[in-house]
């Protein structure tokens, strides 16, 4: 039995969609004046959209001038997305026209609680250099490079404008501007001699991979914004020569895409750390290792802090501030965690999060390394904004592509891209044995085809680095998707080559070599295939043992 009221027709009330949350006020103009035409156009879905939809958008975009293109909040024009590649052609936007979208600045209800770190007292905005309010500007520009040759994951935007869009949105944020201002101010201080302060140098133990450089820049900035003392001039030191930056294509691309002012960075050849050490004003913060680089061994007494070294590693006994990790997580993960604790709004910047995320992804092989920790995965999720439209997989593929893109590099740049050098005991002719190792991601045959006279290029590289022997270690995947490892040995004399080969033959169980024949190799050069999957670390250990052999 139905109730009597069941037969009564229900009265349908008109549905009015409203947003009660004040957060959504930023989606509307501050004056509330939005053209009705603009509101209605973006409510069409599928085939109900009028035929002149694309042309109407194009006409409205063309009416925007660079002067009035910045608007408050994300209004209807700022949220426009091209519905097809046709819009890119029909809009006729000149390359120099930029469409700026100024985001809404949301003030916290209680400015006294600005994400302070644990145990820190509240500081006024004048006292703290931390960023409490982040203002972002988005600029639509034409893409400088095409990505069609890179295997990128699919995204929703790819459906509308293809794999390699002609336009991209570039974010400019207050936090990245503050970072660039910090870098410029510190370089000015160094150029002035850092008067009246200690030089607080933040540097990696060795190398210039993406993770090390990102950690160096970000941790120095973190120490700067959290410092309560005016006695220190905190400076990030990139531990390579500036001329070598060109060989790190992926690093240069990352710094460009994150809008880092490279002219404000300080490289190892641009500052004399020994000068500050002599006068007792040098304080070194060492990242990603417990030992300073061998070429800077004389400065080890100046180390005052070691950040992110493995638990159990031997450290300098006089260092009191040591941050260890039980898990083999990325150093960028630990730094992102510190920013998330102290001032998480800084990480809202796409460039900021991208720099840290890139370090995490490369350190953990896109979070697939067996040693990847749960904290790495958590921080990668927190920094996902920095990955852009293709996500973490896309950013990782871009970085890997740049790492192996050798088309614009000379042979010397390829060899210097991942290069280490060891100095051993004096030989029979009273000369120290200096051996270098270069790791490349292509086969020896591809390296030979990269230059008309490879032997001459390698000899020139050895002379510039003052090497008596150079070992080029190649690691690549062949056409059958099998990993291969090859080595090219180049020495200054046949006698030294014979000694090296005898030593490797003695350790054949660790490094089994099978001879390869390539035309164009001069005397003192030999190429081999390593007859089993071998880590490059094994080659490094063998070189260290060789240079440590005492004189006969």
C-alpha cells in the first residue's frame, strides 16, 4: 500500500549551483564583473558547443594586450584551454605576445602561525626571510624545443594538442625570485671578499650530478632562511668548473626550466677556498658523503657539518653536527622534508618542487630502485606539482633523454660529463700516476663515430687533464635490449698500457675482458668488452688498487 502522499507529484525546485567556500572566490574577478557571454561559452559540453566556439576564443585572446593581460584570480579567460591544434593556428598569436595570469593571494587567518619549524620561536616578516605568501604569474609562451622524439607518457593535454605542443605555460613565483635574489646577493658578497663574516660553504663531496647540485642549492637556501645569526655568509659551491657545466646537458636544462639564474651560481674554479681557510673564516657543510673530495683534502679541517651521510660511515672526529640516514634515501628527500616542516608554502612553487623532485627521481631511478625508501615516494608525491603535465614518469624520461643526448657535445664534453681522477704513488720515472675514468652511455663504436679522429681528441683530453692513463667505461643497451659494458684504455706509453692490462688480467675474475677491434686506434689504446654484467664501482676499485701499488 502506498501512502496517500506518494501519489502527490513532487515539486521540483530549480537547482542553483553555488560555492559557499570562500576559497573559490579566487575563481572570480574581484569586481564580480564577468561577461555573460564568457560564462555561457564555457558551459557547453560535447556537441552542444556552438560552431564558432574556437573562433570566439581566438578573438577574445587577440583582444588581450600585454598591458591588460594580468588579471586578478583565475577568471574565465585565464582558464582557457585550446580545444584542438586548430586554435594554435587560427589564433595567430605573435611570438612576443605573452598572456599573464596573476593568481589570487590568499592570506592566512592567523599570520602568527606561519609554519614554523619545531622548537623555533615566531619571527616577524622583517626578521625572517622565509616566504609566507606566494604570488604566482603564469605566462603562455611558444615552446623552444620539440619533444616528439622523446617517449613521454600520455596526458589529457596530449589528446587536444598533440604530443609536442607549440605553447607551454611558464610559472613565475615569488619563492623562486627569492632564491635567485639569495644567489645573486651571495655572489656579490663573495666578489667583495665576504667582509666581517664566516664563509659558510655548502658543497657536495664530489661530482655534479643533478641530485648533488639540487641539494647544494636548496640546502644552502634552507640554512639561509632559517639562520638566526648574521655572522655567516652561506654560499652554495657547485663542485665543478663552470666550463664543465656544458657537458651536463640534463643539469643545464633543469636549471633553465626552473628559472635558476646560472650567472649567480658559484663554481669551484671561481672561488679560492684556501684563502678563507688560511685566515680561519672558512666553515664547510658537506653533503651526500662523509669525506671531502680528494682534490680538496687540505680543507678537511674546515668541515663543521655533514648532512645526509649513511649511518656507520667514518666521519671526521671534530665534526659535531652530523645528519645520518639509516635508509639510502635521496638527499633531496631530506631537504624537502625540512622545507615541508619549516615553510611548506615554499614548495608550492613549480620550479622549487621541480628542482628537488628531479634529484629524487634520478637518485632513485624513478622510484624503482630497490633501495628507494618510503620517504622518497612520499616526498615525490608531495612535490608532484613540479613534474608538470607528464607527471613523474615524463619528467624522468626528459631528464634521461637529456643525459644521453650527445648530439651537441664535443668528445671532450662527453668524456668530462661523468669523470673522476685518481693520483697514485710515484712511478720509476719519479712522476705521480694520474689515472682518469670517464663513464659514457653509448658504445665505444658510437664514440668513435662521433669524431673524425677520436684518438687525437682523447689524447688532447688526457693532456688537458694531465692524465697518464684514461679508462673510458661504456654502459648501454644493444638492439636486443641487453645491457653491455665496454672499456677503452688509453695510456701515454705502451709500457704503462702493458702494466694496466697485466693488472686487469690478474683480476680477471672481477673484470673479464674480451678484445674488440676498431680501426683508427693508435698505439697505447685498446678496446675491450667486459664479458659479464659488471658495476662501474668494480672498475673504480680496481683503479684505486692499481694507483696504490708500491714501487717495485
